[in-house]
């Protein structure tokens, strides 16, 4: 009778251990799923922040270019008598146009480029 009780107690303890282990595994899988969700959310937030900061950087770069261009146009038109801001802007646009043509010609990736060509088309 005593040995039967010992066997029942051992089986009951083993059964309880198995149930407890299964519950812990289930809880661990819930925690793992939550952790993966948090990681995905944090990755998405980091990517969004990175894209935002990249946009801010581009905006600042463009603002600096615009400020520098405005300053150069003003300086040039004041230093060279008889020129207007509009004429200086035309000169800059033509210079940029020729730089672009040169860069296209020097690029090994371009084989054919069709560009409307003429003084009136640059402005």
C-alpha cells in the first residue's frame, strides 16, 4: 500500500512538473512574441527617424545652396557695374547647363542622350 502511494505521488509530481513546464514554455513564447514585436516597432521608429533626419539634412543643404547662390548673385551684381541680378542668374544657369553637358559626356554609363539645345531653351 505504501509503495502504491509513493508511485501515485511520483506520477502526480511528474504530471505537475510537466504541466508547470508547459505553462512556463507557453509564457516564454508569449514573452518572446512581445519582444519581437517591440524590436520591429523600434526598428520601424528608427528607420522613420533616420528618414526624417535625412530629409532635414537635405533641406538644410538646399537652404545653404540657396543662401550661397543669393549671396553670390548679389556680390557679383554689385562688383560688376551694369549687371542685374537676372543677368547673373542667367550666367549661372548657362554655366550649370554646360557643366551638366560635360558631365554627361564624361559619364561611361550614358551611351545616348537627347537634349534640346539652344540659348532660349536653357532659360
